[in-house]
């Protein structure tokens, strides 16, 4: 069963104060202490991590690993989570950060 299909959208919404608390709990001296088990907290941490990648730029797996390794030794899990949470894509061994674009009618 796909956990994303069962997760309620409102459970994934968080505010800046919540994000600060989560990051304070899971990031210490620039390193990820542990990967959160709860999806909502995991998403906050992954949103933080994906900021290391430039939108529109392609990264080879070794480059992705080089950016993730200083954060946490389990780069394979972080790469997988970034893909499954749709924060990055992987095509032909090239990773790219997903940019979210809001349609004009959705912005209001």
C-alpha cells in the first residue's frame, strides 16, 4: 500500500514555527541527527535538504551523494526519499530538483 495515497493532505501542511522546531530537533551543527519516522516531520527535513540543489540543474548520483554525505551517512535513503516525496526526479541517472509552479488561478 502506498503511504502517500493514504496520507491526508492537511496532515502534511505545516507552518514556519513548526518547521523551525522540527529542524532544531533533527539538525545539529548542520548534520541530520536521524531521519524522522513521521511523514510530516520527514517532509520538513526533506524540504530543508532539497534546498542544497539548484532548480533546473542536473546532478549525477556522485554529485548528489557529495551534497548529502555531510548531512547524513545514509545517502541512499535520503536520495530515495527525495524521489518518493517528489522533491527530485531521476531520469537516465540524472537527478533534478523539482520546482513547483503555482498556476495563476491557484495563487489566489
